[in-house]
């Protein structure tokens, strides 16, 4: 349970650090993701070396293929969309909208894998769907109410807190879409683990593939030099975000390998938006509108995801 709780802390903190790295809006998303994934690959490579030194697994190329596809859908597409959503609606709302991953995962497990949905899971679906819908409405209302405000001084920098309605709507849609891609990536990763029971290996392969694709895109766009010009105050948080996301993944796998029940460990991991909310409320109130209502909706979304997870256990 301790590792599952650490996983939630790391994932939630990773969202916060991502927004911290993107707060000045000067880096293009592909450049930011390249920095993030580079740090993530280093952590996963180290974890893989330790894991395989203790318990090596025979390589199955079909499993590697599933892990590679999972990397394209999750760490590449899903994380790219996640970054774009954070730029538009902030880390807390993106983390909460990303909990739609549980809804998509339940639907895909039912349609593709033929898994049945228990009454408890269905109850969680209702709570999570309602919470997500309320969050979408809250996000739109909050940013509409912030139309054309005066710039706010924060740390000596002028911060324009207004956002066009279309930009907010796109941010919400991107946040929900990232949840879909993460859920499909989860299905692909599970198919790979069925062939090669090494989740850390799967995460390392997927993240490395995502890094290669991102690097190719950055080079083709002629943005590679720009990566080395990113200011340390922005590059540092982006790299730390990648380290934390990988650490969260490794902690979750450790929780399962050390005997933790899947349902309980997954439920604890789904607490991650609470940590993002807490960090944003403490350190980024000038960047993201944080209210008691937002805190309540975060709790509703997390509750729905936890109920769903326990029902599937």
C-alpha cells in the first residue's frame, strides 16, 4: 500500500511540475515532451537494469510489439495531449479530466476483452461520469468568468488570466481525449504483459519508442536546437515531471509485485488528482483558478474512479 500511495504522489506531482515547466508558454509542446521523455527513459532504464538483474524475463517479440504500440498511444500521444491540455486549462483540471481514462478502460475491457462490469463498477461509472460532466461545465464557466481581466502580477511577471472560450473548449476536449489514448495504451500494455510478465520492461520499451518518435518529429520540424535553448527554470521542472511519472509507474508495479491487491493498489493510484490539486492550491494559485468547488469536484471524480477500480477487483 505504501508503494501505491507513493505512485499517486509521484503521478500527481508530475502534473504539477509539468505546469510549472510550461508556465511561461515559451516552449513548444514537442520540445517540452522531448525533455520530459528523455528524463523518463533514464529512470526506467535504471529500474529495468535492477529488475532484470533480479528476475530476467525471456523476450517475446509479440509482447515487445504490444509494448511499442502502448508507448505510441500513451507516453507519446496521450502525454502530448496532456501537455497541450495543461497549457489551456491547468494541471488540476487536466488531471481530473484525465480520470476519464477509467471510463474508457472499463468500456474497452467490456467490448474488447469481454470483461463483465459488476454493480459496484457501474456505480463508479455513474459517479465518475457525473463528476467529469460537472468538471467540464465548471471549467467552461470559470474561464468565461475570467474574460478580459487585468493582468495579475505574480513573482514580478505579468500573467494574463483570461482565455478565449474556444481555447478552453479545446483544452477540455484534449484532456478527455488524452484519457482515451491512455486507456487504449493500458489495454495494449496488458496484452504485452500477458506474453512477457515484466511491466517495467513494457514501460521502458513504450517510453523509449515514444522518445524516438518525438525526437524524429522535433528534428523534422527543425526545433532540435530550440530544445537546448530552453531555460533551466523551465527545463528543470519538465525533466523532473518525467522522472516523477516514471517513478510513479515503477512504484505502482512494485506495489503489485510485493503482494498488493490490484484493486486496492489501483484505487490508491487514482488519488493522484488530489495531490495535483493540493500542490496547485499551495504554489500556483496565480496560474490556475483554484476554488473550494474545484476541490469538491476533484473529490467526486476521484471517488468515482476509486469505486470503479474496487468493483473491477
